[in-house]
């Protein structure tokens, strides 16, 4: 791909060129960065000719830009660093792992990170008190509730209690509703995973204007908001495959030709596949390993794989080695964070070097990358694609919240 010069991030760029109302109110500082992708050596993890949409590379670049903005804000305005508070209820290893990675990313760019770690049996009233306290604390410009929460809690009610102007995950009903609407009022924040997808496409110089798009999956976190962002970015059509359609594709994806010919759901699956095959851009957020096959894809299409699926190599110790598979170099390092009351120190990295063992599983996406790489024009790897961009989007939203706070 040819060398490109990036003057703004995607969030800033839509305000400058999108004929629709801007995605976010207000403007914020943007540093100018000139760099060439020819300097970036891409080694495709597949045998096909599909280009690598390297989320890890662009996320690092994005984080450097955010870090520079934070440093400039401190030097020129003498402001305190942006603050992000994460509320975690319970001790789910995956939730603690995700929060640890977010905390490390905050540390890298200069964002103050506070972990509010509560026991699994914490009642609704206590969590409401914590959220209200964070809403009124000016040191924190972003608040996130790590999902999922224990079943005895009302997740929707808790998300609704977060101040929309601190809702850096973009999941408050006010922000979701404004994103869905077309009008003057835009959301305070865009959801992180869809924003990461859009930022990656923009930094790769991939235009959405006039393109046909298929989004697989209709979740509140990825599928639905991604379809709205793609719509507002100028796609000629956005086809959203809902849960039932995805289930039909799952059932038929591994069927042989004979079964497909006699199946009652052949016509439905073929109709759905025609929609995907016609798409210039495919975004998959299904959570089913390798469901998207090469025969589903239009030659030269852009494939954005948001799915993260763990495929066991053995039947045990899957969670204990999750972080080491994603980033083996990090198992020697612990990140210490204060808990909700600051009374004790929580070591979020519970996998020590002494207990380290070779990974028991591998991480794959929704796309069968090897066979799709022989058909698609470009493809995001898993891991190393949308995952790093999602965390960078969280940092960007937190900085944006702080920059708004400076003027209000």
C-alpha cells in the first residue's frame, strides 16, 4: 500500500470532512504526524495475498499521539492528567485480565488509572454509591463498568447511572440513542470497538464512501453501533445480520454439499450469503471461530475481524495462560493498582513467571484467515487487529473527556 500522511485521528477527521453533524461535540488538540507505512514491515500471518490491516501498529501510533497530547496539555495548560476509573465486580479472570491491560495502556500514555474492585456479592446499592461518587469526582474524566457483572445485579440500571459525559465505553442509553439518530446532537463518546474499527480503516486509507457493507452480529457493544458509524461514514448500504441469521450460517457453515442440497434452511443461508458476498467491506463480530469462509467473501473485499475466540489445545488451564498467549513477554511484570477504598493493593497480573507454562490454547477470530486471505484484498489478524485498536480508542475517549472538562 502506498505511503500516507495522517494529519488527524478519525474522530477529528470526521468533524473536518463529514457532511453530517460531527460525531462528537467540541474539538480537541491534534498533533501532526508524518510517517510512511513503507517503514513498517508487515509479515502476513497467512499464505494468501491479502494485505494485513495491522491494528497493533496503528494502535501504538495512536497511543503515541494521545501521549503527546496529554504532555502538551500538561505543559501548556498546567492541567492534571486525564483520569479513568474502572469498576470491576467479582474476580472473573478474564475481567481482571482485560482491566489489567487497560491499566497498563493508561500508564503508557500518562492517564491516571483507578481500579474500583468490589467483591462478587456486592449489592446493587453499594455499586450505585460507587458510581455516583465517581460521577462527582473531577479527577476522573472517564468511568467504565467492566462487563459482564454478576447475575444478581441489574446491568442496564448500572450503565444508566454513569454520567453520559464520563461514559467512555459509549454504552449509556443517551450516547447509544444519539449515535443511532441522525441530527444535531451527537453522542459524547463512541463505543470503543466500533471506533477502533473505523479508526483502523481511516488510517489505512480505506474509503467507506459509496461502499456496500455487511455487519455480522447485532450486539449492543459492536454490531449495532458499528452499523450506525458505517452508515454515517457514507456507506451506500449497510446489511446487518441479526442473531437468527448468524445462527443459520453457523449451522450451515460446516455442512457438506449433500446436506446443503436437502436442508430446509438452504434458501435462507444462500440469501444471507449473497448479502455477504456482495459486500465490499465485511465486519464480523459473531464470536464463532472461523465461521467466515473464503467462499463467503467477494474477491478484493476488506475484512474486519472483531471476534476473539479461544481454541483449546488441551482441556485444562485455559484461563491461566490467556495473557501469555496474547503477549508472552508480559508474564514477568505485575501492575499494582489500588482497590475501591485504597485499603489494599491488588496485583491484577495473577500469572507469575514461576507459574508460567506454554499456552494451552490459541486465539483466533471469526474469519478462517488462511482461506479468506486468498480471496480478500485486506484482512485484520487476530490477535493484533481490532483488539489493540479498541484499547487505544478507550484512551482516546478518556483524553477527549478530559479536554471537554477543561472548557466546561
